[in-house]
C-alpha cells in the first residue's frame, strides 16, 4: 500500500483511494495500518514520487519483520550529533549498500502494518511521523525488528536538501531512548566539540520520560523470507588452532555427529617453534566423514590463520569456528533453517560460557561479529580479509563484521542453537609479541588498535564521544593521574593514526 505525503499530510495513494487524502501524516499512517493489516505500508515524499523504485519493493520487503527507509545523504530528523552518545555501528551508514541502522527517513520507506499494530501503544506518536519511525526502529531493533537503509528504494540517489535534522528532537530522542545521563553527556560534548550551548533543546528533554525496552512484543509476527539464501546446504568450516589438541578433537567429534555434515574442515595449526611438529595426529589416524585440510605453519597470529583457512573454502556457506567450543548435533541444520527463515547472509550464534545468562533472548541485528561462532555466505567473503594491522591487538573480529556490513551484509544474532564456549585456559595470546609502541615510556591507553577501529568505522561525533566518555571515566577514578591519562590517550591516538596512514587500511 503506497502512499505519498508532503511531510505534513497524506496527498495521495497509489491505489487511487481518496479517503486518506489530506489526513495528518501520523494519523493517516496509523489509520492505514489499521485498515490494511495484511499490507506493507510504503511511504514516499511527493517530491520524489517518480523516483520510487516500485519494481523492487517485493525484493526490499522480503518478510514482515522489516523496517526500511532511505535518504541519499545524512538527512534525518535525528541529527548526527547523537553519535556523541550512541556508540553502536548503526550510526555511520554506508549509503551505497543495504546497511543496518535505526536512522529512518520519511523521504521513502516502509514497514508491514502488523509491526505498527503490535507496537503503536509503545512508541511515541505525539512528536510527529519522523520521530515515530526513528523511535520505532530504535526500540524495534532491540526486539527483533530488522531495520535498514536501502538505496534500492530510489531510482535516483542524487537527491539533496529535502530535510534537515532537529536539535530539539535529538535531545528528546536521547532522553527517551538512552536516558538523562546521556542527555547531559550530549550537551557537554556539543559544548566541547561544536562550541554550541543547546539550553533550549536540553530543557525540552526534561518533559520526556525514558521508556523501557520492548520485551517480546513482536514475537507474534511470523517470519518467512521470500529470499532463499541456503540452497545446497553445503558448508566449509575454518578453525585456527594452537596448542589445543584435546579441545580441537572434541570440536571435530561434534562436527562428526552432525546429520548435516560439513563438506570440509580447514584447520590452520600454528606452532612458533621452527623445529616443532604437529600435535594433531588424529587427523590422519582416525576416519572422519568430511574432508580435512590441515595447514601446519610456524607463524602465529589468528588473523593470518583465518585468512589462510578462508582461502581454502569453496562451499556455499562458511562457518568460522573456534577450537574450544562445544555444540549439539543439530547446530548446522538449525542455523541453516534460521538463515532461510530470515533471508540472512550472515549470523553469529549464542556463544556463552557455562553459567552465563544470555542478554538477548530473540533474533536481533548484532552490533559486533563473532569470529569463532559465525556463519557467512561464502560469496560475500570474496573481497574480505581479517586485518593484519590488528594482528595481536584487539578488534579484528569487530572490524571483519564492519567489512561485511559495508558489503551490504547484515549480521543477525541467533540465541538458538547455542555453542558453549569452554574458554580454554591455554587460549588467547600465549606468546609475547613486540608492538611498535612497546618502547614508549608510558603505555598508550586504550590500545591503539581499538582507536584504529573507531577511526575506520565510526563517525567523527562517535570518535569524539568515545574519547570524552573514556577520559571522564578514567579521570573520575584517578583525578591525580589527569595529565598521565591524557598523555596516554594522545599516545594511543598517535599510534592509531600512524597505523592508519602507514598501512592504508
């Protein structure tokens, strides 16, 4: 059900029905959701009516638990300044691909009417349509609604100047979704970095109440994707390993017990001793119902090992696995079923240690990526690699996840089936690796590779907001160390910038 609007009211419906013409945009939208409960409601500003890509709408809205919009530039009701307090990867949007985000535009977009019926009581409607769809996305993402910026909605992407953000709405949104502390943090960052004192916007937020997160309101919506992403049900596994003979054996046995067997398991065994030999004799001594590609190297480093293993894959799907996880025989089959159900091209599974309580209980868009517990379509990995710049640092898995998103691949989190993470005590960085900044008189903090990750994948506001938050927390704990803390940050920033420039990441 396509309707056109002028930002204030509905101007026409594609179907020719005139009953809604002239209705206030918010009121008309809610009435359409009530009157057409089995339809996807697609909105389009009348100024871009001829640019709406109607032939692709069925492909864009491939199941009912989706909220999708598009703005060619960063022109949203909620301003980019919210990045000072919103430090997720859903803020810096790649406009060239389908990208997960809660930023929604009234320029063009759509959502199934059932989503509105389930959530209309929980989302603020009095602050206008633009505020409503952004709030719907933010809260909805936490409850299993999949939200995207998708350029396919428009034929022509070179449209500018139609909308501008609202400072007042940004403060109100921050209060309602992130809380009062984040409002003051936003205010402080705006003073420090933008030289702006938003007194009126700050005061406007005081009348807004923070709302609790949704909790299962969307579970009644059945998901059945029109996109079939799993066809052959073939899978290659990659496993980097070092010194975990017994743990790896148990992992292979778990794969052996799968009714849906992997086609190949690519193992990269690292041994830093130039004269060392393999510990994995059972690979040759026992019979396995799948092919095992065993690569033995003397170079350590999980990024290098994973890249070597990935280069050997050729199946439809790849499972990036660790060498210290345990899982039930239904793992592969159940994950394939969920991937097809949602039309997802990448998924990270639950990966908790014994006794840990899961934070998310339902399928959601995942803000990170698990390099030891994720399934990805192989054709989406062609141009990707784990960054050698981040080797022996931190953030290589998060960086890989951002590479996927910038290729147009969203990552969903699967609470079921679970993988148990044994967290083998001999894991982690078992050898001392000299880093360029180790010769500094004081240790750079945070580690430069984490700042590098921010420089690569976050907005300028998020980078500044992260700095403010990090420094304020450390200084609050140790005020006497103020000068040292600031110096450590500057040193970390220097090395992160140097890594960025020297390696052309």
